[in-house]
């Protein structure tokens, strides 16, 4: 009998037999521990979920069982047996890797932390999901392959880790999807609480939740309330330790508050301080809770307690956190829920009075006459807005597709500036590229800043690779020394965008390598309005209110440049009416 040794990309050596063998092979590195996940009892009540259980699918002839697991450093290796006749699909997402199975019953299970790169495992209702502490991309953060063991069994080998790449290998027979199928039963499994974790209602699910709405009685112009009280007659109670939920890029903290208690939330560079009355607390603390929450402390006060949440990034009244007050899940303790992420920005809608830009006065322009003399006339200042990418070039692909968002924002900026008296030229107003060759496309965009154009602004969406995706969030603006006033234009745009959105300020960047800036003959800047690769910042980019705010910031920045002389000729647009009266 002939044996063939196959060296997989993971460095594991498998034995593949051309016939039957009495010996068996194991899909683990020698000495690596295997982890048998607990089998959970099926639920008899349809739709009901109790802690530690998930709804089961009907029995079938074949069972897609719990995996075997081993770890090597930051890489977690998960191996599933593939019953005959089974088909499956793989979907990499921001929250992890999902397998949807047909032709076999998925054994229900919920388990926490299978390894450094698998924080949860949730199976049932035709799917199995490996939840990761970092987002996955189509070919980054994971690798999949199939192999046949000496016993003749077919196995699916999944390797997950921030430094892993490759996606689905050529041996994988299953499909790779960009969007996982949806079903109520599968969602119930994904939302079921971990044993000992957050209870239903204040749990952070496997997918990053939307930021919580404002607290009751909040100023509708602000994303979060800074103070409030719990309804009901006063009943002082001891403050229990906070419950903590974690998801990629975001941490949730839940405090149980008795009726009649009150809270006041203060923001600052070090995090949040919550001053409570109507409660008592003993000194407590914890450190190293999560990337977003460095630690928390309880300190008793004369009126109650002070809770300090130390965050990795500064918080403001508009960004870095969200809060909501949930009614009691049981008993009479309401829940103050605080979501923490440096990527959380202001997504409240603009008021009617905010949805406009102050008018920009026309400028004097010299034009030749029939007698070869020069006459002057008043014309609208002209700016070029460049929605990045387009057509066959999608740009960054993550929570959003860059070419779609940049065009959406460019059209909003155009409408704001046109209403303010600015002549706006778009490099594209539909889903198209200017030329099939990328370098030529960029040169054509820059060349639209013809003589008489005051400014050039290119709009883009940022992204990082999956291994470092959680490090990238916020707004930044690039400029090039192509023109003496480009840096001033970039500064005005960055200031206004951050002011309007409350987004994390990544500052100004100077580069001579960006073709669309380098080849421009007028003051030019390139704005990066958020990261499609970050699970929370990606939600900002999906939100129309956020896009309204970032569009207003760009329009306000352009207006400031026009009226302050940060233009190609250095002329101030507002000076024109005064000169016309002379």
C-alpha cells in the first residue's frame, strides 16, 4: 500500500492513504492538547434560550460534531470531521468565521475561549461560528484546507490568528461567501449568553452592536446624556461588580442601579467617571480588562459611590462612548449600560439649521474682451471634488465599499457648496473610472484643477489589513508640497471634520507619493473619513447621519479656505463684494 505525505501550510504532516489502513492519524501537532467542547442539551420550548444552551436542529443521519482544537502561539487550529454528503459554506466576517452546513445535523454547543484567536464557539441551527477577537478579511486572519486522514475521513482544518493569511485554499470544497445566510434560529444561537457571561438584554453579541441610544431626558443634539436618575421610590442598595462584555473594537460595561438612584457622567482624557447616589460600594478595582477598558475602580463617597472607567483613548461628551438605561431584566434593578470604543463618533442627526453652509461671495475674474483688453466680472469660486476610486476599482472593501461612500459624500458636499454659491466640479458623478490604467486615471483627476480652480479635495475611505485592523480608526487628512497653501487647506478640512463628527483625530499627514495630490497645480488635500476595516468605525461609515456630518465638515473646511484666501491665487472670496463697491 502506498502512502503519500502531504505537508500542509500549517506545518502539520498528514498521512493520506490510497486504501484502507488499520492505523489512524491525528490532525494535531504532536503533544498539542485537544479540546472536546461540551455537548449541550437540546431545548424543547421553541425559541427559548437559557444560559448555556442553544436550540437544536432535528436529528438526521449524519452529525456535524464539535471540533478538535490545538494552539501554537497566537494561532488556533480547529479541525472538523466532514461526514459523507455534507456541504458547507465559509463566511469570514468582522466577528469571526462562520460555517453554514447542509446535509448533517450541527451538534449544539456554546463554549468560551478555545484558544488565543478563538474567543467563543457557537454551534446549532445549521451553523457553527468561531468568534475571533479581531476582524477577518476574505484572505487575512484565517486559512482553510481539507485533508483525507489515513482512516479515510475527510477533515476541514481551520487556522485562525492575526498573522495568518491565505483564506480558503484550493483543497476546500465548500463555498466562500461574503454575507452569511440569515435565520431566526441561527441568530438565537449567536445571541445566547455564555455560561457566567452577560445575561440576555445587556449582553454584547458576537457581532458588534450598534452604539446605544441616548439616555432618557437627553439633549437630542448630543449623542449621550451626562446625568439622570432611575425611576421609582428610593431604595438604597449595594453596588455589585460591573458586568463586562467584549467584542472586537468595543467593550460594554453594565452597572445595576436601584430605584431612586442617580448618576452623573463626566468625560475626560483618561476615560469616564460616573458619580452615583442612592447606592453604597466597597473599594474594588480591576485592571487589564480589555483593549478599550484598561481598568475600573469603585470608591465610596458620602452620597454613594464613584466609578472610574479608565479607557485607552480620551472620551468627550460626543465621542468614545455611548450610554443607555435599560429596564430591569428581573427584580427592580435598572441597568446603566456604557459602550466604550475610541472609534465611536457622533451619529446624531443634524438639525435643519445645521444643514447648510454660509454663503460664499463671488470673486473677481479677469477675462479677455474682443479688443484684447481685460475686463473684470464676478464669478463663483470653483472647487474640484474628487470621489476616490470608481468603476472597476472599488477601493477599500470592508464594512462599506469605498467607491460608493466617497461618491455619496461628494454629492452631499456638492449640494452644500452649490447652495452656498460655489461652482463645484466633480471628477466623477457616477460609478465609473476616468481611465482603465490607474496612473492615468489619477493624473486625469488631478488635471481637472485647471486655471481658475481655487481648490482640489479628494475624498477617500481608509483600511488596514485584518491583522492590525483594530488599530485603525478616525479621520486624517493628507497634503503634498505641490502648493504653498496645501497644508493650510488640509488643516482647515481636518479641524472642521473632527468638529462636526467628534471622530478620533488622527491629524495631518504629509506625503509626496500620492499622485492625485502631487500632480495637482492648485492647493490640494486628500481626506480619509474613516476606516472600513474597523468594526465600529465601519458602522460610522454605514450611518447616514455620520456621512451628513463628515460632508458638512468637508464643506465647511472648503468654505473657510475660500474666505480666508487659502486658494490658488490667494484671493479671499469674501473680499469681492467690498471691492465691487469701489
